[in-house]
């Protein structure tokens, strides 16, 4: 932004102190802010043929009224007015909410121009505007702004128009001409003008593309610059990895690595032996065998004389990892210890000392690992498993432990590529896209709650074959509001049902660590055949003999989470099953259940989930770490995001970018955002 754009909005004719206050409520302070307050949607006044309009699209149509309008009241203020309208020989219903007053203006035979949203299934237009007679506008698409209080879309249009007139000549363009030309994008000035005063839909979309590209490019430049700065600052601590020892280690494993595992191991080892600090994301679907990859990498680091830490989100998972790592490492004389919230007092103190003086090479833990009193002698590698459970801040604290440890984030949440490159734009990404040989597809069924009896019979049959089952419930306590089955209840019911035949365990987050241990232990030893649990078993738990996963109220979970849960079965040689007990009311809900039954591929699922729910929901709105784009949408504009990323990488690594005049705007932008000073990016 330049000086012209940085002026307060009050320099715009017609905006006084009072209006300026109102605008502040929308976070509009400067002329530039005002010009970049984009419409959040457009009203389309172009007359359309209903045959060509898609479901839920906005339309404007002209028609003649066929029935007297009827009004229904809901309480004092709410009402719905509706009537039949003949539009080019199509008879549709038009409804208006809370506009009962229109009744007097509408009668059979009246010609009306209606603007609203088209519901193709119900043949209904939910109206937003109603005008008498046939009205064809000159400006067929009109911007609608988000406003509040006394501000209206109309006044916003006026202010923006005025600002454009007075200062539009001096809108700076950060994107060099060359790039604009190669993508045939309009200048910033042109784009702003077309977004606010679109001559037609085509031109507006073109302008939007330019702004989307700009937002993505700036964001990616920040990410890439951050990444570069991170690398440049790492001053050459390359671990000396004894390659032949790693090979021997891999060869004595009980199974050969899959091609994907071998590739990822190579990528990571290369990072570890290079002077750069590794910042790598490892994505691999549930059951793809990430643990062994982690083990190999940790082994490599230990052989090079450094320490390695593995961090996980839950105690259960930590303990399980300790167990399986001990099996691998203890025969080789490598100590593996657990450091979690439940390790206290003398034991904890002992382990801390061992970490500090370097006697302990490999530690597995929960959040407790990043507490301040934990010090390492020579921390070389930090691996986090299922890292989406860790906040961004924790990730940073962790990275800052020790002298530039290499960091590997492992996740089974198949993050769609679109999101991965935007959220984790500063990371390298490795993918295990191959399952160990011999895995069977988990058969997934969707059952309505009234089919419970049949589901219980099904479980029975599997148990008789010697298998085990999980039954997952969303909440642990009764909550009338949510009307959710709770684990405690379900446990009681199943206990009753299978009395004298099978033992049913109960696991939930309120249990003490030692109780959880006991429950988990009993299940893995097949002392209990059924485990009723909340989602604490979601990540990582490995009991290969379990072949049935029943999920209560499955509609309450996201697809990614359902997939995680499903991944608890199908870990052995037997055919496994997942049964979703769900009664979703919405179309989206039903669609999600169907998708689950159709695919076992986590990446496909996550892409679909993202489409259905949007990126905020996918990660949980707050945690998403997704930047707030004004115009761009990471889901729908993902192609632009990839293009922008490619361009950003090219720019950051080119000499021209750092020296030539036309890139000064972009360079300044990065600097203002603190990347070059090595600060955290926002
Ligand atoms: P996840 O990626 O979900 O963490 P795990 O690391 O728990 O998966 O591995 C799942 C199961 O697959 C484990 O029982 C593990 O021993 C086994 N496994 C891993 N890699 C291979 C392989 N290459 N061949 C056969 N089995 C493997
Ligand atoms: Mg795992």
C-alpha cells in the first residue's frame, strides 16, 4: 500500500467522522481498506431461462401471477408469503419471508420481476426482490456488501464509487506486468473497478481471478520466504548417518518395507544428513506403516550419536508406541522410555536426568515432553505422530527444543493436497501412498439405529470366530441437548446383551491413566472381546485381532475422523468390517455416509469431506491455521493455489526477485510481514 491508499477514509468526499466510525466496525480504516472491501456476493439481474439455471443458483425472472398470495404467520414477526407464478410456461412457486406487506401489491394476472434463489427440486424461488412489471436492468449484476448497523449496500457502493473516482488513479500493483501478462490478468486497478462495478459476469470473474492469484501469491511468497530463511539460518549441522548400519537394521525387520516406506525413509535420511533443518510432513493413510518409518529414522539419529523424541497426542498411543519400539530396540541394547503426564516423582526425575546427560537416547511422550524442565543433551530428531492434534504453538515450542532438531510431522489425517500446500506451505511433504501387501478392504455398511439387533448379531458371529470388536460412541456423558448415546449407557446395554458370553470393556477420557492402561491391556490380550469407547481410541491404537468397528451416531463425526476410527480394524489378516449407525437428516449427512461405504481411500475421503464441509470445518475452525483470504477460497480455487505456489518457489529462488526493481513491491510485502527478520509469520 502507498501513501494515497493509506489515507484515512475521511478524505473521501461524503465520508464524515460518523461514517468513518461505522466503517471501522468493518475494519475499514484507510482508502485502501475501503477499495478492498469486496462484495461477498453478486445479485444477478440478468433475465434467465429456468431450464438453464442450476439448483440453488440465483435468478431473475419475469412472470405472471397465477394464484392469490397466501400468508402464513409464525408468531408475531415471522411470516411466509407465497404464490404461483408462470414463467415462460413453467409454473413455479414464489415465497418471500417476512414480507407479508407485499400481499396488497400482488394479485392474479400481475406481471412481476422476481429475483431470488432457485430450488430446482421444489420448483420454488425464494425471493429477495420483487418488482412490478417487466424490469430489465442496464447493470445486470450488482455487488452486495457485508454491512452492519446503519451502513447499507447502497451507501457502500456510493462510498466506494467516490473513493475510486478520487484515488483510483494511484492504486499500486504488487504483481509485475510480466506475470500479469503471462496469465492475461487485469491490473489491480482494473480488477478493483470490475469487482465493484462489474459490467458483466464474465468481466467480474476475470477480475476475481486476478485477486485470487494475488492473495495466493502473497501468501505463498511468505511461506516460501520463511522456508528459505529457515534453511539459510541453519548453520550446517549435518548428522553423519552410518548407511550400512541402517541397511542391516532394515533387513532384520520382520517384513520388507513397501516401496513407499523405503522412499520416505530415504527422503528423511537425506534431510537428516544434510545441513538444513528438516521440516517435513509425512502423510500416510491409516495402517500404511508410519511407525516403522519413524523407528528407522530414530535409529539412524541414535547411531549418529544424537537423541530422538517421539511425541503423540494421547497416553494410550504413547504407551503403545513405547511397547512396539521396545520390541524393536531393546534387543539392540537401545533404551526406550516413556515420558507422559502419568510418569511422576522419582521416576520422572530419573528419566529427565538421563535425557539431560545423554544416557537416554529415545523417549516417547505426550505434551509432557515439551514442558520446560525437559532438557536434552543432544536432541537430533523430533517426530510427532498424528500432529494435527497439536496446536501450531506447540509445534513451534517443540521445534525450538535443542539445537535445531530435525522435525518430522506424521499424520494419518489425509490432508488434501490443496490444504497441505497452504497450511503447511513451509514444509516438505512425503507421502506413503502404498499399503503393506495383503491388506483387505474394510467392508463398510451404513445401518439405521433401528437395525441395532442385526448389528449385535453380526458382532456375535465375528466374536464366535475368535475376533474382537470396537463400539465407538461420541460422548461420555448424557447430554439431553445433543441427545447422544453415551459410552457408559452403551456399555451397560452390551454388557446385558452379551452377558455370560463375552466381556465388554469400557474406555473413555475420564478414566485415570492406569485404568486406561488396564482396559487397553485387557482388550489387546483378548480378555475383553468388545471395547466400548469414546474417540480416545481414534489414533494409532493397534489390536490386529479386532475386525469389527461399530460407530454410534456416525453422522456426528467428520469423514476424516470416521476414517481414522475405521482404521482401527483391518490390521490383521482377517476380513474386517465397519458399521456406521447413523440416521442423518440432511442430504449432506446422507451423502457422507454413502461416501464412507464407497471408498477406503483416505485421500479421496478428505477431498470429498472438504467439498462438503469447507476447510474451516475440516480442521476445526480455530485450529485450521488457514489464513483468512478475502476473495480466494482454498477449496474452489485450489488450482490457482498450486500455480501461485509454483510461482512463489520460482521467484524466491531466483536472483531477479531479490535484485530487480519490478519485484520491489513483493519484496517489501514479505519484509513487512517479518519473514526476512526470521520472525514467525502470521
Ligand atoms: P500407521 O501408519 O497407521 O501408524 P502402523 O505403523 O501402526 O500404521 O502399521 C500398521 C501395521 O502394519 C502394523 O502392525 C505394522 O507392523 C504393519 N506394517 C508396517 N509396515 C509393514 C510392511 N512393510 N509390511 C507388512 N506389515 C507392515
Ligand atoms: Mg500410527
